[in-house]
């Protein structure tokens, strides 16, 4: 199998690399060298560094794909010379100086915000009983249970950290909007897609975890972006 391009998948808050489990097999079957980063979710700087280290360990060009808070990460890691493009999946696409928490205040707080609470150590979780309804509508009951109970918490500091210079100003980008998102308002996602001048924007009748509930459509967008970078 020949490698066409590296594709590095970056998960968001309250998740991990396994959220891409329905996307990864098809990308690999199409010959791409795929990696799913496991973010520490301790600070934005550390998450950017973890992703940058992954990209730097790979030979050749890379397409970065970020979900949710992962968009904050790829926006900065995307400045590496080997990164040739960015795909945002229901994700934050910040301008320099913007934070995830600040961007959530652009509009009325989404329904899922009320389901987020700090654990004993101060890390933020999504209420386990509400996870399926606010985070991953459309996935199977079994998948929802696993995603909820294995969720990875994030520090409040990571949500409040300002972004650096955005790679989307200089790299081609793609965007997927989730029409039924309860974690990031769909109108805010549409704003991001328009601001980054996405090469293509797709709208899915999906919740926040669209790569799990609508894996075929999300994978198709990633494949289209990857193909355009290797033409």
C-alpha cells in the first residue's frame, strides 16, 4: 500500500482518539498514513505541542483534522511547514487572541453548556447521564455509553487560553457544520466556515460528535480535502 499523505486526527474536549474509530478504517483503506493524537487536555499549549510532535514525527506532507476543541489545536499546529491543509469538524476556528470559551459567548449559551461541570480536581466533564443527548446524538446506545463513561476531561484553563496566529489564513481549509449541535451553536460554526473561507463547507443533520454519528459524510469530506492536496 502506498502512502499518499499523512492524515492526523485531533479529538476535542470530553473525548479521545477513539472518537474517530468509524473514520480511520476508510482513510487507511484509501492508502493514507493515519494517526489519531491523544491530547492531554491540560492546556492549549501542551495540546498544540503534542499534536506538533506527532506531525513532526511523520515524513512528508500532512492534512490536519480537528473536532470541536481540536480546532483550537490544529489552528496553531497547522503552521508547521509540512501541514498542507486543515479540516474542521464542528470545530472552533479561532482568530489570533480568541479562546474557545470566549467564542462560545458569541451567541446564547448552547444547551450542552449546562451539562458541563467540574470534577473534584477542577477538570471539566459532561454530565454522564446527559452526554448522549447533548454531545453524541445519533450514535448507538452502546457507543454513547462508552463515549460518556470513557470521556477525557479538560481543564478550564485550556478553554480560556488565547489562540496564536491561525494557520487557516495561509493554508486551504474545509469545514463541516453540525445542524443539531448542542455544544457549539451551528450559527457559530457557520461563522467559522465563512471566516476561514473554507474550500468547501458541508452541513449535516448531526449532533456534536458527527464523526461518530455521520462517519461516512465526514470521511468523504476528509478524503476530498486529501485528494485535492495530492493532485
